[in-house]
C-alpha cells in the first residue's frame, strides 16, 4: 500500500475500536455482532481491530469471520 492510499484510508475512518483478545473465541461473536449492529446504524465510518495476544483457542479464526 502506498503512503498516499494509507493516508486517505485513515482520514475516512471516524472511529477505531481496538479489542485486545486472548482466548476469547466464545465471547467475540457476541461482542463483534453487537458492535457491527450498533455502529452500522451510526453515521460514522469505523474499523474494528482485534489484537490477538497468543490465544490457544479459536480467537483468530472467529475474528477473521467478521472481515
């Protein structure tokens, strides 16, 4: 990605939600569904970032299902 496209992408995001997660596979679907539902009705452009911290469960695969 070029620097120019990165800057234009960042400037369009109004809200960044960063979720630190470790072994949260059972909780992520509920949280992410709720966030997406509520943010979708807002006028904000947003991004949701899930940061995996060495999970040994399916946290990563669950998070990827929401991309």
